[in-house]
C-alpha cells in the first residue's frame, strides 16, 4: 500500500502537486449478488445485507487498493505520476502544465469508471505546497510538515498528559498513536516516543488491561516537554540527504573501540565501569565516540555510519527501542548530540572482514599510554596541593579532571597535544611519561605555569604490552634489529595473550617493590611466584607464569634448583587435578541429533548445529580446527570426505604434517552420517554463502558470515545442553574426551585415536590405558557413530 513515503520519493524538486478525493469511494464498489449473503447483519430483528463494499470491514481497504491499482497503472503507463492511498490521489508533475494535464486525465478516467469526486476536499489547482494524507508537502524547500490544526491538537494532548495525575493505558496508547503518526513530519520525533512506548509496554505486562489506570513516570516529562517546545515549529526533510558529509567506520571489542574516517584512525580503551557491558552497548558507545572524534565540527549534514553489529544498526536507524532501556538511553544520547548540530544519521551494515581497519583499532591495547596515578595517591596529592582544573596528559579512560588534553584524537578531550597550548591559564595536573619530564619542566618555566607534576621512578615505567616487552628484552640480549620481528612471529597470538597477562602482573609487582623489570634478582622472581600462589593460582598457572618469565628475563629460570624446588612444593600443596573425572556418553547426543532428519527438511540452525557436533565427535579435533575448514580443501570420494587443514593450528610445528580429517559415509544410520550431513549442508548454504567466503561453517542467521571459534563453541554447548548433557560441568571441548573415550571403548587402537585427534605420535597419554590392533583411517568416525546402533541392540 502506498503512503507518504511513496509521495516523498516521486516528488521532484520544485514540482507541482494536486490532490483528488473520491466521495463515498467504498459505496461505489458493488458486491456480487452471490456474495452479499456473507455481508449480512441483524438489526431490530431485521436482516440486512450490504450491496456495496462496506466501511469497517477488515478486508475492505485491501480490496479497494487492489481495485484501484488498475486505473492508476493505466495512468502511469501513459507517463502520469500519481500516488494513491485508498480514496486519496496525489497528482504530480514537473511543471504546472504537466500536473494540470495529470489532474485532467485522472478526473476523466475516474468519472468514466463511475466514481464521484469530492470537490470540497480536493485541491485541483497545481501548487508547490499541497496537503496529502495529513501532511503538508513543500517541493520548494523539499520539506514535510504538519498542518496547523494537527499541531494544535498535539499541543493540547501533550499539555494534558503533562499535568494528568493518572491515565488509562488506552489513553496513553492514543497519545502515542498521535505522536507516532506525526513523526514523519517531525525531525527527531521518533526519539521522543520510545520512553512513552516502554511505559505502555510495562503497564500492559503488569495489568493486561487497556482500561487500567496508571501513573506516568517522571522520566516521560522531558520527552513531553520536547514535544511542547517543538511541535508548533518543527518540520522534516522530504527525503533523506544521500550526499553524506562523512562516512565513519566504527567497531568495538572487549578490548576497546576504534573508528576510521577518510583514512584517519582513532581508538581507545574502556573505562572500568564499561568493561562489563554487553557488546551491543559497546558498539553503540563506539559510534558516539567515533562521531565525537570526526564530526565535532560538522553541522546541517548527513553522516553515514558503517557498523558490523545489527542490533546497533537497528537502534540507530529506529532512534531507539523499548526492550532494552540502557541501549535506548545511549541511542538517545547519540541522536541528541546530532540534534544539537542538525545532523542526520544513517547506519549501514558492513561485513566484519571489510571493517578490518576499525576492527584493528578496537583491538589495540595502548598500555604504554593508558596508565595513571592510583586514585588513592591522587587524592592524597589533592588534599595537600589543591584540586587541579585540567589534566594535560590524559585520555577519556584515565583523566583525573573533567577537562583534559589528549596526545591523540580523543572524543571528549578539550584539545590535542598539551605542548601546543598555554599552561598558565589553569591550575594543571600532569603525569607525563618519563621521557617528557624535561620538556614539561621547560614548558612550565616558559609559560610561568602553576600545577601538579607527578613522576615515577625510571625502573617502574608502565607496562608496554607483551610484544613490546619481549622486543625490549630481546634487544637487551644484543639481538639484531632485523631479527626482532621474526623472533616475535614465533609466538602465536594466543600464547602472546597468555604471556601478556604474566608480564602485566610482573610489571605491577616490580613497580610495587621497586624492582627492575628486566634485571630482577632471583629472590624477587621467587617472591613473585609465591605471591601468585598465595592469591590462589594453581600449579599449572604458576608453571605457565614461570615459562613466560624465562622468555622475558632470559636467565634460565626454569633450570634453577630453587625454582624447581618451589614448584615441586606448590604441586604437593595444591596438586593439579584432571578437568573431568568422567565424561558423557556420545550416544545421548547422537540419538538427539538423529531426530533432525531428513537434513533438507530441517532449519538451517538445526542443520548447522548437527553438522558441527558430528564434526566435533567424528574428528575429535579442537574447535579452532573446525573453524578453519575450507571448502576448497575438501575432497569427496565414494567412501567419504577427506578434509585438509592448511592453516596453522595449536599443534602445528616445524617438520610436522598438517592434520587430515576423514568423514566416512555411515550407511547403517544415515540420520547421523557425517559425510551425508556435509553434502546436504553444502547444498543448503550454496545460495547463502557470501562471495569469496571459502570457510565451510557459516553463521545461521543473517548476515551470513564465517563462523568464529567462539560461535562454533556456543553451538556445540547449546546442542549438548539440548541433548541433556550438564553444560555446567562439560564445555564444548569435552567432545574430545567423550569421542576418544568412546572410540577406545569400542576397540579402536591408540594409534588411530592419536592420529585422528591430532596428538603427536610420541604421546603416551592414551597408550597407558588403551591398546588395540591398528585399523583403517575411517574407523574412528564409524566407531563413534556406531555407538547409537550398538547400544540399541
């Protein structure tokens, strides 16, 4: 059905319009005699039936719209532009004459068809300002506004509800309906209806009765006040401006946020109170931080946002929502910032792969700059020296004052680069890096400034990050600069993350005890390890910390007799226990997913989860390996599918072959056959797979994209939970324990288990418990699938 949006799209700049209204339109449509019996009703004990299309019938608007499509299409085929909504027709033309001809031809056709024109409500004179469907269309300034009578009606309603002590839910719904109907002609109007809608939503949940009386919360008053202040003067653009002044790419991660615009990049971390927020909230937070960074000097324009989070996109484009108040509040903050500058936003989805630059920025850990004096120490200084007015070396995450100066683009900073401003204007606070202290002293003298300058000992410089710490350590061992990048490349990203947590703790220990981080005595290392033990660290965790320190300090910590004796004592006091003392029966899961069959008749969600759990059980590989399966590396044969893993995985090492997975056809039970499920999955996803995506596993919801390891783990855990496995005990990784144990119990030899699961040939873990004759490459998968059949015999 056409509406005001259709008119807005068709109306040209400086075009002319005329409005035709059909009188008693429905009553001019006769009902076939054989169908009139379906439109009967009884009144005063008499039976009546409609001879014409009645008002109030639910299908009447649909029938009339369908009927009127033919005459309108007839006109459009002859070059006349018209918009029709039930019995209202808007005739459009580029010039006065064109619009006048349109009106003439339309009137002639309608009269020929037997319709009666309502001349009192029609405006047949072509004009550049015309009323249609309750709105005023202006083609001169391309605006959409409300008629004065509607403005005053809304004003009366708003004033009434601002003073009402109580109202019924029905009355509140009526107010919301009036406001939302006006929103197309009220710029930013949608933004100020969400809180009212949530009030209605909560009231209906509580009372489930439209006649129930409720007291409006005070949080709706600011929104009502906004309508009161703006309704008499506001208007909106007829069409959104597609000439975007800026195109900003934003992204968020649990590490921080990033934004990119016109080749410029900004990033930052999260404040302590922001770290616990859901990623949807952080994505919206990244949007406003990106806007403040790049659009602070822009006014009266449109900005395109490229975001890879669909929830954030919906909240921005719809100006909020009613389900999650915290997301709505942040969205409101974003739009109010834009409202002050008359900026209109359009959020558009971008694939995470294409949003690589913003994603990289969001994952940068600027630990060399994001450091600060402790709050306790700062308060002690303030008590002695007074409250500073501005922090001149800060960011939004560590600023000690409301006003601050950043060293790089920052959304809330007063300005950038403290050395470009005069320090004499305010009582400042500065905690600069050690290398800038001399420059700061010169600046204080030259500007005759007064403030607080905090410093730290040279041996207690802030943690530079794991990779930079190792780079410095390698340099101190006289490693050539040309070799540093290659040596650091030997450490995987996951190992670097693990080691970085150790180094961060080590830096904190060294600062607290005034120890040189790169030349610490063995006694300090022992004290550090003991501190970890006393804080609850396990033997395995402490051993990992010891390994990380050995790489950093390079003095063979692990071979020292005192360290060995310490670790042995820790093990005796707190011995390592296996993660699982027992495992679950794969039959439980296989029986459950066997119900999801045939594969081409189940949902994509079930098919994806089924294939993932079958892959996990039949290959016994880590989730990381499953996420790296590529379609181009799958070779099919009559016996099954052979999958080559060409990417580097956790167990990859020099002179070691990449794993090869084999999924056989399991004819005994096709409902859980891994190879057949793979074939069906490839057929179903072939039409959904984004261009250039070679990874096998895709997310099962739009927008379809490569599934990450975390997503695959979540699918496995969900399937386990649905099957009845206790996921409070067992994780997605437990599929390795369950499948290998089941295969061993079925008589599969240890060499086959070792090879299938990716253990090295020298691993004796399973050899200690299982020892069977060697079998073929597909036996492992078949033995796991056969559990379901053998248990039922």
